[in-house]
C-alpha cells in the first residue's frame, strides 16, 4: 500500500527544520538539540529524515523522544533511510513519518524530502541486518582511513555521491514543480 503524502496549502509561523539526528548512536549530539527544542521557539518542527538509528538511547536522547511526544501536534517527520519504520518507536512518540511533505511558505512551494530517495543503494537501509553490517563496515573504513591516511581513495566515492545528489537537487524541483527543495541525508 502506498503511503499518503501530506500537502498543506500554507505553513505559517516560525519553522525549525532539522535532519539526520540519529537518536540511538553514541555520538549523536542530543544535548544541544534538546536545549534547542526545549526553548520551544518555533511553531512547526520539520524533521527531514533519520531521526532514529538502531541502538540504545542515552538520557538526553530519551528526553528528546519525550519532548517530541509532548509537541507532536506541531511536528512533521519525513522518513529517512535509517528510521526504523517497522519499529514501535514512532507509535510511542505519536507521529507517523511521511515519505515527503509539500507546502507553501511565503508564496513559494516547498518540498521536504530525505535524499536517500535518490540513492540506487537505499534499499539496504531497510534491511536491519544489512544496515547494521553496512554501518560496521563503513565505521571500520573511516577508522582505517584516519589511521593510515587513505582519504583520497574514499574521497573519490564521496565526491561521486555528492555530484549525483547535487544533480538531483537541481533537476528534482523542476520535475515536481516546486520552488525550493529541502533535503537531508
């Protein structure tokens, strides 16, 4: 079953947009985000994917979950490649992630979408074992590149990936008839 895309005519007020929080990772920067969210200086919070990552939550990360539950009426979440869509976490917060979100802000049409939709390999992130294995291998490669100074070989792949996303970011809004696209990844 295809999930519905949410479209609002107009989104008004102060909008805070965040992406790639990765609650569950040990190196997630939860405390600065928690402090920002506790200020409650926004009318809408749009999370453009990867709110979660498989793993355990520390106290600050859990407090973000509690806070999101309390403000769920003004939170719009876009699904990311690391978000466990089959997990019960979303139900605990009371938010259903969307594949994408379209709205008008200040007379312009905006599209909020997570960049994994443009990846030819994004399917691996929906398979928990493959996702876990990929992250372990990727972490190991990053560590090896720092230890032995091989960032140039990795840089080639990163540059190719970045060029592809830049191209998509230029062409995708035209295809979708939007003025602005906001994407995380």
